[in-house]
């Protein structure tokens, strides 16, 4: 939800919410590199023009483009500060409930 509403750009390759699960894994790999083997399917390419793309079973991310989009949510009164205009309270509550429920469903 955060990526979709506050980070995503206008082009398909900057719709980082499309690869939200992979980005979460990427964060885990970086934070817990010695525990996680998922990093073998994620590559980094600072020279590609796209924000991300899939090649076979591998995901390539341009971390510079991702970071630029992530930070833009905070810069100059970015979208994060206008969250009430983007998401209703009901939408935020529903998303929070779904995330909580999904944790229990994933464990079942």
C-alpha cells in the first residue's frame, strides 16, 4: 500500500508496488544477508534505464531509481504528508486488518 500510494511512478517500470513482495525480500536480504539466500534471485543494475525488470526468474532493480522514488514521497511536502487526501481512514484500517489476517493465514 505504501509503495502504491507514495512511491510508484507513472511508468510500469516505476510501479514498485508490482514487486512489493520482492522488495520486502530484498530488504530482508540486506538486513539479514547471512541468513537469507533469496538475494540470489535479485540483482542490481545502476546503469539500466528502468526502475526494475524481470529477466527469467531473476529480478533486476536499479536502486538509484527506487531510492529517488522512495525519497520523493518525503521531499517538498511530498505525498506522504498528504496521506489524508490519498487514503481514507477506512482504507487504512482495512489494509491494516488485511495485513494482520494474512499473517495468520500464511502460518496456517
